[in-house]
C-alpha cells in the first residue's frame, strides 16, 4: 500500500491566533445500514485533478494545496474554491511541490507541513524525497515563506491544531537511507515557534486525525507498513495522554476523515474505494453506511460550516487524480 528562525520571526507575528505496495486484503462481506446519516448536497470541480493533496478552510473559501496528477508528479499549485458559488481560481504556489503533506489554518495563515517532494537523484533521475520543511501561506497575499521545520522528515501523518499549538502524530519517515512508520508525536508552540516532543502514539502508522469536542484528537485506522488497521486512538492535549478506543468494524487506510455531529466519518479505503464508515462517539461503535460517496482513495477532507468537503482523490490502480469536490451534510441539517 502506498500509503530558517529569525527570518520567520520577522515575517510571522508571535502569538498567532489560534512503501512498496502490499497485496490487497480479503475483506469480510459488507454489512450496510439501511439509511445514511449523510446527504450529498453539492458537487464542485477543481481546476486541476489531484490526489494526495491537502485542504483547509478559511472564511468563504477552501484552499487546496499540492498533491499529484497524471500530468504533474508533484504539484506546487494552490487553488481556492468559493464555497458559496463552487467556483475555483488559482491562488499562488508553494515553495516546493508536495504530496502526502498536511495543512492547518492559523489566523490569516496556512501552515503546510512535510510530505514528499520531487528532486533529481545522484543518477539524474527524478525521485521522491520526504520533507521536514514547513511553509507559511499568507492568505492576504498568497505569498509562501518557510517556517520552523519538522523535527524529522514526515509524510502521511495526522495533523491538527488546538489551543495555540499544531499537533503532528505518526506518519511515514524517510531520512539517511532509512525509512519506516512512526509513532512519534510533536507539537509546535505558535507563540515561541518551537517544536516540543509529546508521548508517542500507541501504533506506528500512517494516520489521519480529527479534532472533536474537548478538545480531543481521534485517529481512526491507518496503514502500519503491512496492512490497513482498525485501531482508534484518542489523544488528550490537556494532559498529553493517549487512550485506545473500541476498534473500527473494518480496516481503513488511504481514507479521508471528518468529524460532524457526533460521528467520525471515514471516506474511502485503499482496497475498497467506495467504503464509508461512521464511528459514533456516543456508543464508540462503527458501521458501514450507504453514503452517496463517489469512491476515492487518497482524498482530502475538511469540515466547514456544518458541511464535509471531500476533495480529489483517485480511483483504484490509477495515477489520475479526480477533480471532484463532494459536499455532504447531516441528514437532519439540510
């Protein structure tokens, strides 16, 4: 499965507002609920099809950054989608094209972290390199500048922000001709712009995270280097503790994660692109739901104004990204 600091301080105000593929696994027969808590309320289209991209929301816009497409192995483009009209437009470029990276919204800035970029190897052939670099995108100007790098190169990690910090959990690392899946956890203090080490997560894996009420971070599923996993892990930033919750009813990897209402929703799976799971935080049980989801793996997700946006992705065994933005709402809040 495929799964500097002085200059920055001058640019950023202190105290911002706050690998080889494995064979497919045989899944159990799918049991689908009779109804879905989700409705698809809109579909929009990107200017550039892409998978492995990152998405963030601010104001009336979604910002879609990087990823990969059939024409460009690693994209450096940013496009902006007006959620009121569904119209997209170009919005600047990254300093480095990125794939499998993450982005968080901090005040009037986006922070873009890690991922893979393309470079010329010693033999002159283009290859992928895992990044520790962090970029800041000024939403007023679209200008990209570098920020404090990650403690280690990292891609496909869980990332979110809360309480004046940016949190990074797990992922895949590659450095000095070594690589592996990680359970490391860090946070970036947005007041001091310094990274701090946190207790490691229980399971080394590629991961996705959702910030839920509390705040608490939930990390459902992922890929541990051998297989898709069912584990659901919770991190409490108030006391920096981890807790393992009841597992998913089915494994999930290469999925997009969103929290809305009282459910975690997982869209897509490497071995079953149409899989959609709902994890009820009240009962801590999950089920497969019949959501009107156009199947994709390696899509990006963001929740904004009580809507879930699933951006891009790709179909199974395809290097061609999708240009689709799928918009979902809770059935009771249409």
